[in-house]
């Protein structure tokens, strides 16, 4: 959990509550969900909080939340911005791995030691959280007076800097905390910060770099140049962010701009010029979400008037308009620095905190229940026991898999009518190429286990009862989920009859009527494959795996297998 150092005197000044004691602040901060963890050597509060409220990674953000809590501020606040005087030109040579940039010009900021320390802390905390240790987004803050912008054209009066890519042994610059002129490659080898973040760019053919008319002044995401270092004498700043995701760096930029605006700074737009056009940053668009009055009352367990709910939203830093109909629904405006509001329940949480969770009266539920195992769980355990009794070794594999393993190596086409051919529920930004989707059937997982255990003794009779899913727009979640039973028999004499015999024995245990009419499936051998029909409903497939599937998995023995929907045995 993130821990932020906050000076109580800075809180008093930024909130305007000079009379607040440290103990009163601790109580008020706890009501916001910020837990007091101790005091630093210089008297700063160490506050721990959930990683959702990243706008509170600085004393300015914490003070803003307190002002809303005290009623000193209400509703959505968006800083006014001046017209752009600077342009970021994104060159065609920018590394394709890190193509996005955003930023702002900040003028008239009063940076004393406390403000500078807070800015540096905010920068590093954002790097560690939203920025994924700079891999997803990195922030550079520069003294604007030390930059000399290129003139875009004879008719343009503004200044520009260029985001481009350079050779590792290209131009030199003096990095922060250094006195030596170094190339980017030398920074990664010789500079402490360069060595720390070298893995982020070392595999790039060209390294990210930002130039003004004088030369190279920033090597994102690794380190800034010493020429533009920010000090307490700095009054005008250039904020630039680069990364792999535009939404992420835009929101990181917003949080920084709001923090500096709280110090009296004026925000100035910048133009970002891509090959396909020009966009204006920072992106201070106010988003909206909806939540019903009934849902708020149901979750919180209190009765509220409509005007009271709107008041609580405004005390949370949001705006709300009531839409009257069969039920009252609120259209809620969300400020640009709030990156945590993703679902209506996040809005309910804000209302609850503004109301005061300590004000909620505990009460017993109005229904009596007796805890016990779900029937589905009972069935699953019983079937698992039966499979072990039939000689199978019980497995538990990951529910996630890759498209290649789920479809290609099983010779099944995406979207086909065969078992396992359903459209995938894919991960938008998978962490690993091995886990990009939820599996649509269990057999691919079992064949992967066989592939990884060719050095083990045979026979290998394996079974699993596991979760499967596929896209289905008819479902409320647009994903249909189920539990499947799957088993494989890998041995020199494995046949369709062996798999069917085990399947039939399993069905007899649950008084289920089994039929196995001939069918086709690309993962199985034609003529040695049958549909699994239980109590008149087709729920799976049984047969001998096709030689192509066996060869693709480097198996040297025949494999018989079956898979069907667990609910058929209920």
C-alpha cells in the first residue's frame, strides 16, 4: 500500500485550518481512509491508503480532499488553462514501444522547499503506481526558462520541442546528479539511475529522447538533463510525460497539474503534433457516470432525500444531476484527477464517506440464513472423488491460457460450433503472452500437462474439473461461464473404448443416461469420435486425439479423452 509523507503545517496552510491540531487531522484523515502510520524525523505524517486514490499522493491532494470534507469546497473544479505557446512535435523516429506523449506548461508556481519536496514525492509515487515503475508512464519536470524552443515555421510564433528516437551512442548530454557528458548508452552503463532503469529501454533499437533548439535535455523514461533541473528558484515549468498508454499518462499529468494549481500556478495548454494531426493537452475532460438512488440506499442501508444525495456528491468533489423517471438516477460528473471512478459502486463509496461511515448504524440482516456448501460445490467434489476412484490423477490448472494453446494447437477455429470453439474472453493488456484469455475448454490444459511430462512414466491418466468461459452477448456480463469435466488417458494402447468406458462408469455413479452418437471434432480422429449426450442433451465430446494434435504437443503415445459440462450430472 502506498505511504505518503505529509507535513501537518502544510496541511494547515493548504486547507486554511490553521487551528487544527495534529490529533484532529489524524481523525479527519482516517475518515477519508488514510491511516496514520507514524511520524518521520522531520515531523511529517506517514499516511497509508488504498492505491485507488492516486490524487492523494501529495499534500496538495490530501488537502483538497479535506477541504471537501470540511465543506470549504464543493463540486467539480477544473483549472482554467491559457492558450498554448509550446508544441511537442512527435517525430517518426520515436520508438514504437513508447509512442505516446503528453504534458503542460505551468507558470507562476511558488516552489519553496516544502513545495519542491512534495512535487518530487508526487512524481516518484506516480512512477511507482500508475507508471508501473516508469514502464507504462514516466514524468519529466523541467525549468522552462532553461529551454529554447525551435520555431515551427516562419508564420508560427510559438516554441517547440521534439520527441524522437536516437541511436544509443548518439548525442551526449549531462544527466542529473552528474558532471559528465554521456551518450544514452553510457548513462545506462555508468549512471546510478541509468543502471536502475536500463531494462526499460535496453532492448530498443533507438532510445527515446526529447530535444529543444539547444540539444538533448531529456532521456525518458530514464533521467532528465541537468540543464533543466528544477529548483526553488524555478517559477515556470515544463511537464512532459511519455509512455505506452495515452490514457495513463494523461491522468498522471492531470494529477500533477492539479497539485501545482493548488500552489497558485497557472496551467498553460501545449499542442502535441503527431504525423496524423494535432491534439491539445492536458486533457481536462469531465467524464460522467450514472447511479440510481435505490442502489445508493440499498448499499449504504440508509434512507436519503434526493437533495441530500446531491449535497453528498458535491462534498465529495463531484457534481450530480437527478434524472427523474420510474426510478431516480443521478448523472455524476467526475473531475479529471479522479482515476479511480470506474463503476457505480465507486460513486456509492464517495457518498458513504461524505455521509460518514461512522454514522451508519449497524443492524442485523432482515433474513435468516444458515451457511452451508453450495450444491454445485458438493457435486464438483463428488465427481472429483469419482474420477480419482476411476484411476485418474486430479489436476488444477490455470483458468487463463493463450489463443495458440486454446485454438491453434488443438486445430480448432475461433468461433466454430465445436466444443472449445467459442469466441474468447480476452485480456485487453495481458501481462504475459502465455495468458491472454480465459480458456474455452479444459482439454488444452491437460494436453499441455502431458507435453510437459513426457519424461514421466506412463500410463498418465489425468482429469480436471475446471472453469471455462466464452463470449456471449446474451449474458448480462457478455461472458458465459461453466465448469467442465475433462480427462485424458495417455498410454500405448489408449483407445476410444477406454475413454468411453470411464465416462460411462462416471455417468452410472450419478444415475445419468449416457448416449454416444458419432460426431466430428477437429481435435479428434474421424470415426473414433462421439458426442457426449447425457439425459438427452449434448454436452461434450469423447474420442481419440488426432495425430496432428499429438505431434504438435510432442507426444509419442496415443491419447484418448473426453470433456463435458459438469452441470449435466446434477
